[in-house]
């Protein structure tokens, strides 16, 4: 699994559309297609053809990014905790996710009255539970194509 790093990568993945939602998170996905080989004038050389969005991603792999805005998580400790949970949970679903660019976006804040501490076991459990629902729904709606048996 690769991580999204640049702004254009995040923008391309967000433009792909929303695949799954929970009360606090949204998962956006831009499906990557494998490069199409086009035969050039010489029959011995082939050139892969990529769209401009595809060119942002060097490898045909699962890509993931996390967006946790200050608007919804004011403290840096909380933002970092949520990002760690996103990357940890996504690692468990990496084999089931299709080759695409994914962005997990925090779309609502966790209630500070319920989660008093900036980072606590209760908050981590709540985030983890919701992220597991998010990824489970995303995998169920778009399963990976299985390899044909020979």
C-alpha cells in the first residue's frame, strides 16, 4: 500500500467520488486502470499510455491518504491519533481493496463532551470501530475481481 503525498494526488482521489460513509468519515476512491500498451511505429517497442490523473500515481497499487481537518479535530494530538487509526485499520483491509487511490476524510467532529481527553482509549475505540465499518462497506460494494482459475 502506497501513501498519497501531494495535493494533486489528494485532489484526484477526492474527485473520484464517495464510496462509503459513516457519521464521522467518508471514503473517496479514484479507480486506477492498468496502463494500456500501444504499439509505436517500431513493432519492438511499446509505450504505456496513461491519463493525466493516472500519471500522478507511479505504481499500479492501492494508494491511501488521510484528511483530518482542524475544523473537526482542533488538537494536533487528536488529529494524529485519528490518522494513525486510519492507517492501521486500512492495513488490515489492504488485500481486499481494489487498485485505486483512496482518501479517508473526517467529515464531522467527535463530541468533546463525550470524549473529554484529546486522545483516549475510548476515542481510539470509537474511531477504530467506525473505520472498520467504513472499509467493510467499501469492500462489500466493490469487491476485488478474482483471478480466473486455469
